[in-house]
C-alpha cells in the first residue's frame, strides 16, 4: 500500500504530483457528459487507434469514442509510473480510469505506454491489431503534443520550441503568485533562429502521422473506408503571432498539408479519408505553456461563460462526423472546423476589447479566473467535485493490463 495525502504543489501551471482519485472522478465526469449514442447498432463497434490518448483532446477523443461511437481498439500514450517519492503522472491515472470504464461497459480497449514515435511501438500496435482486433483498423486519431522526437531511422533527435518567427513577440500574460493572486504582466519571447522552425515541424508536423499510416498500410491493416484525423488548432488573432504564425503554426501547416496528401492516397488505397480537426480553445497541459494563452482563455470564458464548448463536447461532434451520424463537413483546406463558436466575430470582438483593458487591477472583472484556476488544477486531479483531499489515497495504481 502507498497511501498518502497529496497536496497540490505547483511551479506556475506545472504541478509536481497528481491525485489518483481526482483524476478518476474527472474521467467519469467526462464520460457522463457524452450524450447517448444516436443509435445502438448490433455487433462489435469499430476498431480505433488513438495516439496521444491520455491528455487534452486525445483523452477527450478516447472517451467520446468509447461512450458515443462504441469504439474498441488501442490508446497509445507516454506516461510516468508512480514511485516511492512521487505520484504517477495525471495521464497515468486518467488512463487507468478510462480503461476501467471501458471494461465496465464491455468495450475492449488496450492501452500501451511508450514512445509513439518509435518503430517498436508501431510494431506492437500492428501486432495487437492483428491478434486481438481481427487485423483491420477503421479509425486513427492523431493527437500528439511532444517536446521532442527521435527519428527511428536516423537516430536524430529534434526539439520543438514555442517562438515567433521574424521578430520578438511581446504580449500580456496571466500568472498567479504563491498565494493564488492573479497578475497580468508583459513577457517577451525571442524569435526563432537557426533551425528552430525545421526542428519544430519535425516534432509537431505530419511526419510521424504519415509514418503511422504507412506502417499500418504496409501491414495490410487499414479497413475499407478507413478514416484518420489529426487534431489541430488555429486560434485567435490575439495569439496568432506566437501560435499560428510562429513555429508551432509552421508545424500545424505541415500537419494540414500532410492531411491533404494522405487524403488522396487513402482514397485510392481503401476508399478512405484523412482530415485535420481544428478544435477550439481549452485549458490543457500543453496550452498553458504558451505565452498569452492563459490570459486569452480566461477572457474567452469571461465572454462565453458556460457556452464555451469543452473538449469532450467537441470530440463528440468529431466522432459523429467521422462515423456518419452527421455529415462530414470540411472547409476549403480539408479541415473539420470545431472552433466556429470561438472564432465568431462577435466573440472575438468582445475578447479583444477585454484584452485591451486587462491589467492586474481589472482582470478579476474581465476573466473567469475561478474557472481557469480550477481547470488548471483539474488537469492534475485537483478541484474535482466530491473528493476529500485531506484523506490519504492510494498512489500505486497499476497500468491497465493489456492482456486482460
């Protein structure tokens, strides 16, 4: 037994430990937020592979796929196990909770922990698909946010960076002090230099997504009408310099170009499709690291309130489109747009007006800081409703048995 009381210790938006019971509750709440399937087709559900299944939109894709589309299949992620000194990562506990819910609903979902960029993981996934799921894959969701990637052929390691292109970027940003008091201050980020753009594209672009498709196609594992979607983001003009026009934006453009290439190839190969899904803003472990995003999302919530669409709601819409419950609708660039609620002109105008006024003195009136602060804590299993955080909790939660 490894029971102890877990207190929320953090450095900025990064928490040092995660709460297993809180993570479990949040996964259960996400599952409960999914509407019942539009129909109950007999037989086993489609086979899906979710790469990046333990956090953010990848987690939402996994849970919405299970609860709405009735998928079975494989989730791939890279999480750290609990030790004597530290809890496991939040994604470790979220995966354990997701696997338990899938089992409780009679759905066969295998979770594999390791480097999704490696050939070894691709081989393992292919073997599991062949041996356990009849050797045919219907859907692949690609949702990977990583700091680095090692090319399995060359051994070269690439590192992604969050930088503007061309000139320094100065922006307002939101921080909280040790007592939780909000502060709006300005920060400056130096521009990309050297091969920063190429490195970021190598990690966050479409190269590994395409490699996954190639690997599975070479093994004869793509079903007729196979469909794949990579999750992406465009965002507001307020954050465009650091995001869509920055190094990450270059990677997203590469991802979208890859989708167009894959769409043509898959159409000829199996009558399939490849799209990018442009999602709306959310508080995630990745997004809070981007200068200005915390302030922007807090202001966006201040404008929209409860009408802000959470990741689980967006991914329900994506699964409905992928499975044919609703028409698959794409823009001129072949992208499914799940961000229209965020980028509506009236919404962006209201957020921009609040952005101009935002300061340490005014921020409490302009942004939903209580919601934002709790959302950050919930990423690590804190601020979950109904949890007694003064009680000891078991931290040595095992990884879901892939053979069970």
